[in-house]
C-alpha cells in the first residue's frame, strides 16, 4: 500500500511536466 | 512574538523530548530494581552498566534520527515546506488536492500552454488577415487596371474598325457601278 | 477506521509520513532490544567473576525481560505521542497549502467544459488560419496572373501605338483625320470626274 501511495504521488508530481513537454513540443511543431 | 519554530526545529525538539522522557522512564532506580540480585552484589558495576546502557541507547537513537534526516534530506525539505506554508498563510479555504482522476488533474496543467497557443494563433491569424487584405487590395487594383487596359484596347480596336469600314466604303465608291 | 494515506504529504516528501515513523519506531525498538542483550551479556560475564555467587542466568534473563518489558511499554507510549505530534505539526501539509507543482490548479481551475471550449476555439482558429493561408495563396496567384495579363495587354497597346507611329512617320499625323481627309478628297475627285464626264458628253 505504501509503495503504491509513493508511486502514485510521485507520478502526480512528475508526470504533468512530462506530459506538458510533449504537448508543448506538439504545439511548437505546429507553430513551425 | 517569536516566530513559530520551523519544522526542522520542531522535529528536533520533539525527538529530544521523546528521548528525555524515555531515559527518565528507564531510571536507574527502575533498572536496579529489575536487576536487584546483581545490584546487591555489585552496586557500582550496576551503575556503570546502566550508564553505558543509557548512553548507548541515546547514541543509537540519535544516530538513527540523523540517518533518517540525511536520507530524506529532511532539514532542507522541512525548511522549504515552512516557506510554502508561510506563502499560503493568507489563504483560509482548503486548497486544491488531486482528484484521483489523472485526466481531470492534467487539464489545468495544460491550460496555460493552450492559452498561449491560442493567443499565438490569434496573433498570426490577425497578421495573415492583414496581409491578405493588402494583397486583396492589389488584386482589386490589378483587376481595375486590366479592365482599363481592355477598355483602351477596345477603344483603339473600334477606332481602327471604323476606319477600315470607311475604307471599304471608299473603295466601293471607286468600283464601277 | 479509514486510513489517511497522507498522499499529498507523500507527493511532497517522497515518502509517506507513516512509513517514515514506522521505520524510526522499528529502529528504536531494535536498538532497545540490542542494547538490552548487551547489558545482559555484560552482567553474565561479570557474574562469571563470582563463581560462588548464587545468581543464575535464568534470574538475570527474567530481570532483563522485566526491564525490557517496562522500557518497551514506555517506548510505545512515548513513541505514539511523538508520532502524533510529528504527523500533525511537522510531516503534514496544512489543508490550505498548495504545493508549487500544483499552483497551476489555483491559477487555472478549468472545468472539463471550459477546457473543451478552449480546445474548440484553438481548432477554430487553426481552421481559420488555414483558410486565410490558402486565400492568400490564391490572391498571390491571381496577382502573378494579373502581371502576365497586364503585360500582354500593354504589349497590344504598344502595338497600336506602333501602328499609329508608323502612320505618323509617313506623313499622316492623325490617321483618322487623314483618312477622313483622304475620303473627302476622293469624293471631291469623284465629283470632279463626274463633272468632266458630263462636260465631255456635252462637247460630243
């Protein structure tokens, strides 16, 4: 349970940035 | 009013208090009482064993706490949490918390970039419209120019046609009736 | 009792506070056991130095257990107090606090509908831009075409100019007038001719 909590909350902390990187790349590519 | 102690200091204080109370609970009287037979035989030895027991226990516990602090980088982490809490001190209502539905929570993270993207698109659309407006003006001017040229050509053509008509008539007049 | 996973704290610290406390508790407990064993072994060794003494190892073991039990009870009581205080005041994130990585939720509390509306707007803008871009291409294409057409038409006009210049070079200033003049003269000639014919008839 503890590992699950740490794993989930680590994703909550890190993954928005990762997803955003891809989204921003997509937007930049589209702008180019 | 003295500033409320930070988390790091509070952590240290609480652990120290715990240790004090634990040592106080495990007093020498208590220890000698439990090892009564040995205490009667060797009271000084009992005391020195007890003293070593306590200092060893304290050292181990302090070492463990230091290890946890190092591993979790707790000093720095506590200080940065103090700052974050300090920044929020003027907020009363409960702050946002993860909903447990990632798709929902990622939404707000996307918004600032989508807004930026939107304003970029609005900007280039405006530029493109302005650019096209100018080109459209030149196209209209070009169309007028062409119409004008065509009219001129028509006029010249009609003038020549008129002359050639008169020419034919003239020739007719020379022909034998 | 529902467990509070303290997920938000875990997001910040990188570990769950309860686990952190559990780890500390287990360490403390291990130390207490270890150091008690050391105490007992030291006492037993000391007793070896008194061969006549009647204290048995079992007695010492019972004393150890008695003191250990006592210490363990106090450890548990004190530790749960410490844990309660630390979980409440140190290893916790107050309800009104938002972590830096989540600031965006405070600034842009967008609902699903709002986000969809924003995305629709972006798609709309993209469509409009594409339309404008192709319109621009069409306009520029027409401009090119107009250049060619204008050049052709100007060439034709120059041709007419050339024609008139040719006439001018050969004495006929304005071709139309001179042609009218020619026509007049021709008519006058005809009249004269007719006149001459009539007179010649009379003379015969």
